[in-house]
C-alpha cells in the first residue's frame, strides 16, 4: 500500500540508513566501532535497517581519496569497495530493503551506468536507487582520461541530460519485453544502439539528488524522486521543503512525486539530561584536538599546526586560492565563515576545538526515545520533511538503538509502517511507477 492510499489520517514518515564514514560524524575510537570495508559491516547495518522496515540503505562514494597538506585525509576510508558492487551483494542477504548508491555522472557514461543500475534493479527485484552526483574538481578528474575539463556551470546540464538519457535507455524495451533501438543526440551525449536489459521491476531505479544550489534544486524538481538534504532544523527544513515542492508543478509533477529526506543524526538517552550528556561526549570524540585543527585548516586554507586547539582562533584571514585541501567541496565563502566563527568564539569564550564542536557536529535529534519520535513526527506533520536519512556515529551498530527504541514508538503513534506493503523501493516510498515513454 503506498503513501497515496494509506488509510491513516496522519502523514507517514520515511526512514533510510546511511552507512557512516568519510566524514566527521563517525567516532573511530569507540571500542564498538568495526571495519569500514568488511562486508560484515555493510550486512549488519542493512539487516538492522530492514528489521526496522526502512525504505532504503544509502551508500556514499568518492572517486579519489581526499588530501590535506599533500597527505591522505585522516577521516577518509581507504580501501572501501565500489558502491554498486556492495549493494549487489546486499541484495542477496536482504529481501525488501531498498539499495541506494552514489554514482558520479561527470566521470561515467549513460549506457554503462544505466546497465549497471538496471542490473541491480533486476537482481534485487526492484529495489535499486541511484544518488546522482556531479564533480567539477580537476583533482578528482586526474583519475580519468577527461581530467577536470567540466566547468562548474555545466555540471547540472550534463547531469540532467545524463538522467534523461538513462531513462531513455530504460524505456527502450517495451513493458512486454520487446527490445527496440535507442538514439539520443544532445549537448553532452550522442549515442545509439540497443540496450541489453529489459525494463526493470520498478520501471526505473529511484533517482536521488543531494544538491542545494538553485541549479541543484531545479534539477531535483525536474528529475529526482528523492532529495537528500542537509536542512536539519525545523525552520530551515520548512523553507527548503516549500521551495523545492513549489517547483514541481511546472514540470507536471505533484508534491508526492518527490520525497524530501534530510540527513540527520541522533542520540538517545533514558532522560533528556542523559541524552544531552551523551551527545556532548560524542561531539568531543568526533572532534579530537587534531581534528579541530584539521577542520580549521579546511576553512582557512593555510597550515595552522602551530596553533593550540585549546587556544583562540587565528586572527589571520583565510586564503581563498588555497590548494591545501584537495578533493573536498570547495568553500567559496571562507572569509564569511571565519568571521562567523570568530564572533561565536568571542561571544561564548570558546577555544578552537570548542568552536569546531559548536559549529560542525551538533546532533539533529537528542533526547529520550519518546521525545525523538515526537520530534520526527512534527517535522513530517508540519511540512519540513517527508522522512529522514539517519547517519549513525558508529559502524556498524549505530542504528541498533534507534530500531529497537524509536521505531516501535513511531508505529504506536500511527506514523510508520508495521510491515512492508510492497516489494519494490517505489512502493515503500509511495512513488508511482514511471510511465513507459518508448
């Protein structure tokens, strides 16, 4: 039963699980932390998410290890297997859970990627999803023949055409299983031939998008099924939700055709005070003295290793042309961020480490299971989100408490499923199967 036909008068919320790592959310030093690359870790989190009746499991990916002062970035996961390969393996140990992988459209080609995604959708019986990302980074491009040729302004034009082309390929077979030739001519792609796979179980794999720029929002409204956003506060979530949903009509789409799911963290406690104390300790673990200086250097773009993490922020300005950090999203407003951090530091008497903790690692939902469940419901009921992509701070067991303690409360409140009603990811999300356009 889809969200469109659910008999409850309450809006149903959606949940997904993000496999942690490659960020400053993960607590590496916790004794419960396990491998970031062994299949057992992926399997544990996926099985937990399916036990919690989550819509999908989400796996991020980068195409080059980031560098900091010429060395591999300390927070990177080295040796992680390629996303779609991991998801294909997970298809064999799960039954209903959606399987979402990040794949870059700047350094791939529509035919090959459409074939791989369709293969996953067939092998998983309709549970595949594709998080569309772009790159204008020449550093990443050095791993590829084309290098960093793509101008930043062209990222979304190529991405939009890439998605359109992939959908043309998926539609080149009739619903009755008859292959037909395809031909696409556009600004970025000029291809023709025959696709090797029939139409997949859910028509097309679900398309996820994570950009927040005006171009990214427009791309999401025109082409995405799910938006992965960072707007985790109620007010910011409502503004983003209204803006993106308001763009759908001009593309002939309805509000429920696009699900908005912010990436969020959580900390649970037996009491509110206990949860706040645990959250503060997690933040301290996430931002070690070394990581505080590293985070500061990412903004300032200069070597700050001589500064005391427990001392004041630098009084020098950031270097806007710095190449100290490679492979990360470039900070274009470094001076503005630096001024904001300095003002916060002066107002509250914060050290470098305390400032980084205050500005970069605050958990989204902190409290008792009852309080967190109520807050999640409020976000969905008041138009700030359709659901949430949970980013736990531990690998792979960081989702266990949420599934055991919060999911039952959401079910009691009548805002979350008590069983899967369909077999495909589109059915979990309440999305219509795309019309065949062959």
